[in-house]
C-alpha cells in the first residue's frame, strides 16, 4: 500500500525518517527547500563555500533536525535553527588553515585541458573491484604492501626510512620487486 506523504504532518514525517523511511525525508526536503535556499543566501563572501555546498550542508542540517525533533516547538522553527547551525559550522570549517588552500584553488572546470568524462558510480565500483582483484593477485609480502602504499601515497625515498623504518636501499629494492611482480601479472593477464 502506497502512503500519501504529502498529507502527513511534519511531526509524522520526522517519525518516519527516524524509522528509516527515505521517502519521508524526500517529502520534508521538498517542503523546506525554500528555507534551505534562504538560509544559504545569508552567507556571502570570498571565504564562504559555494552555494551548492551550503545547500548540501543545509540538507544535512535538515536531516539532523528530522532525527532530533521531539515536538516541543514547530518543526519549521527547529529545522531552521539546525540548518543555520550546520551552515555556520561549514563556513567556519572552510576558513580553517587546512581548508584555506582548497578555498583558494582553481576550480577543475577552469584548470584547462582535463578530460570531460566523468565516471558513474557503477564505473567506480567496477574499477575498485578490478583494483582489488589485481591487488590480491600480486601476492605481495607485508613489506611490499607497506612500501607500495607509501609509494602510491606520494612518499619520497628519503621519507621511507622514517615512515616505514627501512633504509632507502630497502625501499628501492622492494619497489623493484613490486614492479617485477606487476609486469609478470600484466603479461599473465594479457595472455589469457
């Protein structure tokens, strides 16, 4: 039996959201999208996240409001406070030293000749499965796995000694063994 969410009160919708009903949150979102946009419009300036990011934070605030609502005031009032607080937290967080570089970075769309193709969630899952299969098929030792993680994480040879507790020579020799195993794996995969 299909439920008419449009006829339900905000209070009842919050109960359904707490019960795990995603359609109830969709209905709440459609009712309060104007509130989210109005709250996002209160923030402006060079160090403020993009409007779409603020709107997304607003949805998180609305979801938190739905989960925490206990009916002591109107849901709209409570949701407005939760949404605003979530956005304030996002603005403050975006202004921390760790995020300053991201805020001043050039958007990818303006970065130049980047591939236009975006990956679908299915493509990402398939790529992850292929990577996991390749990883399992390599038969790497614990040291080789640790060195590969350091290498893929951008670790310089000189940092390897400190981070992995090995010498630069051991790091280089281990990378050589990993490359050899990758080549063998690629040849074996290509001959199938």
